[in-house]
C-alpha cells in the first residue's frame, strides 16, 4: 500500500471517529456528513455504511438507512446487525414482508438477537400473524428480560389485539426498567385511554 492510500485510510478512520462523537451527542446531520466523508475515502468499509445507516435510522430517514444497510450487507454478508437494522427500517416503512425476511436472516445469523425477535414480532402483528408475533415477542423478553423495548413491543402488540390489561402491565414493566422511555409512556397513555 502506498503512502497516499495509507493517509486516506487514516483520514477515513479520523472522520469515522468524529462521526461517532457527533452521533453520540445527537448531532445526526453532522454525523452523517462525516460518515459520508469516511466512505468517500474508503468505500469498501462496511462499518461506515452501517453506522451512517444507523444515523439515518435515528433521523427517521429509513429509505436512506435501507440503502446504507444494503451496501453494508453487500460488503459484509454475514452481519446480523445489518439485516436487523434494515429489517426494522423496512418495518417502520410498512414493508412488513421484507422486514420479516431480513429479521429472520438476522436471527439465523444471531439466534440471540432479541431486538430482531421484537421487531419481527411487530411485523408479524401487522401481517395479522398473531400467534407467530407473540412467540417472537416472548422470545425477545426471554433473551433480554431487562430490556424495556421488548416489553414495550409486546405491550404494543397487546394493544393491537385489544388486550388492554396485558398491554398496561407490559408497558408499566418497560417504564419500571427505564422511567424515561418516551415511546412506552405514549403507548401506556393510549392503553389507559382505550381501557
């Protein structure tokens, strides 16, 4: 490797570190900008695509996140995290069949991927496959019993089938684990209004 290429790779690493810092501080647009600079200097680094995809995901730009997760999968096809995040992005865009396919691949690659089970469970709920949904949501809780997102996801599923008491119970557990969990607070308010 010549000196010029070594310098490019060093700068790419520097940009990625800067992007990580911006992302941690919630400055997603700046993070995306620096991940883009890192990709420009090292277009075969799957991690830069993955983390820029995460920044797009956190910024509710799921279409762009999907593009980056797809590129990362092309470069690193055995990454469960990429399939998991692309699957959840598809779910949030309402593309539940694609979500289930990706989340199933994530689970195949990492059978302990609790987030993938929870997200796939919600995708199954949207596809009216209630039994499979609750199997996945229960599995997510088994894998990570201290994860408020798993309880909140199952609480949302209970809301979807009008099992209000069970929804309230799960959402309250989520909030005991993380009292600042805004989405769980919103879902709990909906559940209490429905009950």
